[in-house]
C-alpha cells in the first residue's frame, strides 16, 4: 500500500495530517446536508429527483466514502507511528 516503514517519521506525520484535513473537509456538515436532502426527496418526490436530489445524494455518499477512507488512512499512519515509538522505547 503506502509502505510507510520506508518513510521518515516527519513524512508519516505529514501524510497523517493530510488525511486529517481530508477527513475534516469531507465531514463538514455531512450529517445535516444528508438529512436535509432526504427530507427534500421525501417531501417533493419526483420533482426533487428531477431537480437533482439523487445527484446530490450521490455526492453526499461520495463525501462519506472519502471521509471513511481518509479516517482509515489516518489510523494506518497512527499505528505506524505508535509501532515506531514503541520500537524506539524498547531500545
């Protein structure tokens, strides 16, 4: 995957920071927007679909997927840093 073991600690921290920024951007108002979209689709039905309600719902789902992937990437970086810290501590 990323082969984080070959990168220096600073690079892993920068990658983890980038994943954090992506996570924050992707989840910004994600819940409120998705609930408002679902209410819009339920209230107006076919008119909402014609106005792009399903397209917006697909975009919301893509943002949720991006948020989950960036969270997983952050956790991978975090576990690598913890592994390196414990290896350093045991020396």
